[in-house]
């Protein structure tokens, strides 16, 4: 009996030792697994942090690009939180296949974790010619000036004329003097900024609570491109003088332009000079200096304004009895339409002055005209680079 009891005690001791060994192994395994899971969790946290740091880099670059369309510097090792990001850009200057697309690339670091993301952006598209005349700072209408509208897509001015839609717009001041006739609306986003004097007639609505209009400048890169990719040497025929070094242009006679892009530092059409487009031609002018049309000068007379686009970095003057069919765009410049001058199309400028007996005929087909490169950039695509 005593031997049996002793044997049972031995077996119990072995079982106890086995259980203790098993518990120790389980404890060690659990500790090792906990350490591994903690390491994995820590690494995953850093990976996620690196991704969000890289995303912050894209947002930084997107803001910089919209503040300055010519920004290409990027940024290196920019600190944010526990990490840092580096942003670089690629455009058509290094990859012509990109066209007007810009690729923002951002790499984010947190500890040893790295993330790489890219964003494709394109220039936003907007409709700049919703008004006959839009002066960002001021539209000043002097005595006997008149506006109306027509539609060059549907027929001639005489056949499609309407006493409405010749709208004026501004983000600041619209001043209309006596005997002026506005065949359209007066739309201002500056409360108290409309001054309609006694004797002036507005056939549409008058408001100073209109939505503010965004009128961004044309990017300098577009002018630079036009300077080196123009048709100045091959697309002009007639009587004129042109300096290929200074890019000054002047004519006292008749000139014709074929389809193409032209770049001038200044343009002067002297008294009774005429600039016409070849049949079916579409012309874009980039002009860095002033455009002056002296008495009775003509540009694209009787032609569709949408076929003759002027992007400017300076001012425009249309003198007595001049005539033009075009769109003029320079939110930083001025437009001066003088006595008996006739303008067919639309104008966007910083300030517009229209003198006695000038006539402005808004082409309603321009309401859907789209301009790219002037508006804020838009996101076109995103990817994470593995």
C-alpha cells in the first residue's frame, strides 16, 4: 500500500512538472507573439503616417500651383509632424507627351517608413466671356455709348440683333453716365458699386449682389511658348513692318493673317489700316505691349469674334470710327473705346472706358467659349507608387 501511494506521488509530480512546462511555453509564446504584434502595429502605424505625410505633400504642391501656375520648384525635406515630405513636378518641358498636364510627385517619410504618391492636374476650364464687357475693377460708360447683342453662329448682326444680353459686369465699380443705353444687365458683386446717372437707360436688371467673377491672368508660360512657336514669319501678308527681334508690328495699309498663333510686343494700326483674316482662318494673338487702332482702322471687320482671340499683357485702344471683331482678354490691363468706335465680340479687362457714341455689340455665341490655362488647376488622376 505504501509503495502504491509513493508511485502515485511520483506520477503527480511528473504531471505537475509537465503542466508547468506547458504553461511556461504558452507564456513565452504569448509574450513573443505580443512583441511581434506590437512591432507589426508600430510598423503599420508608421506606414500609415508616411502615407498621410506624402498626401500632405500633394496638397501642399496643389495649393502652390494654384497660387502660381508657373511654380515648378518643388520642395525638399519639408517637415510635418513626425515626418517630412519632398515634392517634385514634371510637365511638358521634360515630357512633351504630357501636353498641359502636370504630374505632382510626393514622397513622405516617417522613421524608416516611406510612401510615394502622385497627382495629375490639368488647367481648369471656365467661360470668361459671359459679359459684353467685364471690368474687374471698373467699367466707365460715357455719354451716348450703347450696347446690344447678336449671334454670329446664327447669322449676321443685322439678322440676329437683340436689345438685350449686352451685359456689363464688374467686381467693383460700374459708372454709367447720361444718354448711355445699356441693352442688357448691369451686374456687380460690390454692394454700392453701381452708379447709374440721370438720363442713362438700362434695359435689363441692375444689381450689386451678383456673384464675384474670377478672372485669372493668362500664364506667362503661354506667352513664352507663343514667342517661340508663332507664325509671324510665314502667316502675314500685305503691307506692314515687323521687327523679328523686338516683335513690334505696325501697318498703314492692308494685312491678312492665315490660321495660326502670333506673338507681338506691340501692335499699331494707323489711320484707315485694315487687318483681316484669310477665309476660314482662326487666329490667336499674344501681345505683351499696347494695341492701338487709330482713326478708322479695322481688325477682322465682319468676321466671327471667336476666330480672332487676343491675349494681352497691356492695354487696348480703339480710336474714332475704328471697327473690330474679336475677344480681348487681360484682367490686368485697360480697354479704351473712343468716339464712334464699333466693337463686335467681348472684352475682359481690369478697367474699361467707353467714350461718346461708341457702340458695343456682344456676340452671344461667346457665352460658351471655354478658356483653359487661366483658371485654377483641377485634379485629373491619383495613384500610389509601389
